[in-house]
C-alpha cells in the first residue's frame, strides 16, 4: 500500500523544509536533531508513579540506568528496554515516551540503560553495557521492587538488535531466564542485501544510506558483521530462545531482515508473532503523538508483555 497519509504528510513537511538527513550531519548535530525529532513526534509523555536514575558499575566506568515504575506495587515484572539510534545516536531520553507508555500499559518496571555509543565506543561496547545493566537489575531486584523471575528484553532498531543479542548472551551464560523479547524493526543482519534494503532510499525517510552510515561507525572490524551479537541472524541456532514479538514497517530498509529473523525463530521452535505495519516507516513506534499506528503498536507490545509476564 502507499505511505500512510499521516506518514506522507510528515515526509512532505521534511521535503518542504529541506530537512537534511541525519547521515549528512556532524555527530553532535545528528544526535541533537534525532532527540528533538523523537520528542516532537512522541507527544506529551505519560505520567508514571516514579522515575529514578541509578548509576551502576559498567564495563568502562559508571553506567546510567533509568527506571520507570507504574505503581508502588512490589515484585513487578521488568522490561529491559534498549533505545534505538543505530548505536551512534540516542540516550535514555530517546526512549522516555515509549518507556512511560509501556510501563503503564504493561504494568511493569521499564529499565533503560544509557549504553555507550559509537564511534567513540564501537562494537561490542553497547551490548556489554546492556548485559551489565541486566545483570545488575537481576542482582538488585529486591531493592528495586522487581521480580527477577519475570524479566523481558526489548528495543527498537539498534535497541532491538541489542535485545536479540542479549538473549543469545543469556542463553550462553545459563541465565537469566528471559520471559520474552520485544523486537521493534530490529537490525538482525549487518550484511543484509535484500529487497527492502536495496529499494527503500527516500532521502526524507530512514533509508539504506542511513543503515550504512550507522554500521560504518559501529563496526570497526568488517568481520564483526558476522558476529551473532552484531548480527543475530548469523547465529548457528536460535533454539531455546525466549518467545518473541517482531514488529516491522512496510517502508523500512530493515523490514526484510526483521521478518527473516522471525522466520528463523519459528523454524527453530521459538514461539514468535510477527506484525508488519503497512504504510509505516522506521521509527513509527516512537511517534505515537503523530502517528496513530504508533499507538496501536505500543498497545500490541504492552499486551504481549502482559501475556509473557503472566505465563
């Protein structure tokens, strides 16, 4: 189908205003523009019971973990949520709107780590930080009022990549047992050469040039593209991984690799649901203040989280 009318209007405004693609900007300018765009499209942030910043020991110094609580109830389940931004852009603030919405709708704590960014800190710095934050939440669950037996992971774009990679790390380490993985238009294959990657090239939308720009900053060694922690589709097996919800967008260069990952999960016996949002673009999940489909996708994600946590 054509672009959703709400997306088309957004795209046309960018063309009218001659908004430069992020991949043509300096890092500082791209980081500022990315956050401003997400805040503008996300609408008014929902109120939650409590938001607390924790500083924990990370692999390379102090690591910020922002924790959202929907209520004062104890032993709440936890969603470890990893923000997007191609491992280059983004902060805990990037995920603020999504974290608040999911905390309220899913009735869970949402914990967002401020992982290190490339190119200052290339692969595997980001996933090492996400792993350290997850271990810390498990170890400090009682103090957080969290249930260490009900932890899911999730994220959008690069965050979805990190979530998928973390399930592989948890399996290799023998724990923690994860309740599910919420993968929103995830990067799953750094060497993908498929239809969506080849054909989606609108300069006013996230396109294959964007993907290449992020990857060039994140992966300093070409061989890292075949590491399953950077490309989960390169893993020898996905057997035994936690159940997954994979959300994709029709007009997204990452569409096909996300759907291929869902197919691999299903092939390897992992319960998985996959939903393609027709007419949508990369990033729509964080645009619920502008795009109706963003609201629908958030509700779908929250419903699935509740199912996993109640299982």
